[in-house]
C-alpha cells in the first residue's frame, strides 16, 4: 500500500492523520487512483502544495471495499475544506534564554510522584529552563549509581548503545525512553517548548525536522535546536520527515543524503547525546524495507557516523509489526556497530489487550498491543513505541491508558505524538500551547502522560546519566 500521509503537514486544517485514515483500511489498494496524487504530495516542496496534494489523494479514494477502521466506517474522513496558509520560515534563533539554558533542570524525585500542586507551581520561561521545576536531583543520583554494563566490543562509538534488546547511555546505564514528539518543521519558535518539556520530565524528545518550509531551515539552526535539548538534559532523537508512508527506496536514500550533508558535523560532535531516526514511517512490509535500510545503515556507518540509529517499522505507515519481526534482526546484524533501535508507531492497526476485534482483519491485525509487544521483544532487538496518541483522536483505536500500561509491563520506551501541534488537530496535543507552568496548561492527554502516578513522566521517567 503506497499511501503518502504527509505526516504532520503544517498548517493544514486537520492533522497528518487524515491521511492515516486511508492507511488504516486494509482493503485499500492503489487501484483506487491514489498513486498519482501520492506522487504529487511527495514531490511537493512547500507546505501548501503538499497539503493540497494530500487532499486530492483523499478525494481519489472515497470508496473503499471491505472493513475499515475496526468497528467503523469503511470510508475515510471527509477532506478538510481549506488549508491554512503557511507560517513564514522562522529565523534560526539563538538558544532560548541562553544564560539559563546552560544548566539542565534537575531530575525528578525518585521516591514518589510529584503532586499536582507541585507540578502546578507557576514558573517563568527562564525558571523552567534553569531552576528546579517539579523535580530534584535524587533521581539523577539514583540513576548514576545504577548497575552499569560494558560497551560491547562491536560498538566503537561514544554515545548510546544497544545490548541484548536494551538501550544504554554512554555510561553503560540502562536508559528507558519516555517523552514526546515535537515539531521543528512547521510552526515558529518551537524551541520555546523545550524547557517546559523538561519541566514535564521528558527524558527524550523526537525532534521533527523536514524538507521545505521549516522552523529550523539550516544545519546551524538544527544544531542550535539540538544543543538546547542537550542543555536541558533531554536526549534529542532527530528525525527527517521526508518519506512518510512512502515505499520508494530513493526516499530513504534521500534521507541518508540529508544526514550525511552539512548536518553530519553536528551529528558527530554530539554523538554522545543524539540518536538518529533516519526518516519517518518509510517503506513497505517486505524485503524492500529490509534491503533499503541495510544499505542506509551501511552508508551512514561508512561515513563515520556512529550515533545510535532508530528505524521505523515498514508497512502501514510505520505500524506493521511483521516488518520488524521478520527482518529487524537481519538489519540490526548488518550494522557493524550493532546499534539500531526499531520504532513501531501505533494508531488504527492496534487494539487494547484482549479486544475481541484483535486479528479480525487477517488473523493478525489489528494487533493486540500486549501480545504483539511480546512478539516484537522476542526478536531480541531494541523496541520503542515512537508514536502513539490520545484515544480521543479519530485515528486511535485503543485506550491510551491501557497502551501505556502495556508499555510499562514490557519495559518499552515511548514517545507520544505530540507536545503541541501548531495549526493542527488539537486532540493530539499534550499541552495547550508550547508553555507548561501549571497543571491546567495540560490537556487530558497531557495529564495522563505527565501526572498519572502509575504511568506518567513525573513518576516514571529517569534522565540519562550523561548529563
């Protein structure tokens, strides 16, 4: 299925997941006339062009045979009636509150979750960047004294490394990813959110960069973004969003070209802190995915880039678990550094554990979150959930709290989509704006992710010990 989802296209009247409504229909084929419009969307170089092409592709597939989203209408949502004009490209800004940003926010207490009252204490942007928010250094100290493992001899880098299906920081301490996706592609001045994501106790943020119009349009601007995360003690997982739902190997090759261009210098200089998610949701559920990523990994390593790599699952816009189950180990073993993490995205192909609709499409899909995570982990490669969202969002077909409980059960890291979606569907927002100074600044999704005592960041997330 070759459906370009224009993932998080900026300033569209609805979010990228309008596209996903198509991808979530197993019976949909390219015979429905979508291909040409997909190609147009992929070739668009500006946000309005891409959004318009996306709308054309939606219109071309108004009738879909077979069952759609489990229990739902087989037809996709109606096409947004208008597209908001693009926000001007932002200037490459100096780090926010540069003097304050030099010192990371301290880590949260290890002994107990932070109370809502503590989390609600107002702070200025400067205070969020430099002073203890809802946390102190106890958890960081506990993490620093945690059991350490030696870097495997195959790994010659200085940053994060993989061993026996787990992720470790440069000090050899196990690291469980917990945090958000955040755009630096559309919107403007999106770095404003960084100290507030730290206040929410995220230990990792997937920083979304993309082609064309961008809030971080130059290598220097992207480096400045990355260094602001590092200054806050947040691990930046950088991502180039050029190939969403695409299946052409040329697109993943183009992403490698991007990373091996001028951005390569800061990737290497920040090898210790930065993870590299090569591209977003690329590839089919086939050996094409395997072979293209083996080539991509070989190119990246031959160029001297030794950062931990993150690869999204192939098929169904990053959701098809079989791609990792069938070929993940082969891709991992092809890396001379043996340092690849695989990221599964969870939207309409996933169900709560025990849901009666599990497997109703083809005996496997939609997936049981708990059962499929067991299968994914059985591969022995590191697994994270690189995108999932709120159950009020019309493309999510599971209960978000049940999903988080499954992640906790399996010890799987996660990155929620998304902190704040400027100009897009507000049902995916964790915060009501880029700012978070009190509990009321969070959405219901945010209250769960940040404040829940059983699964929330304030209670569960631990910082990497490298900061």
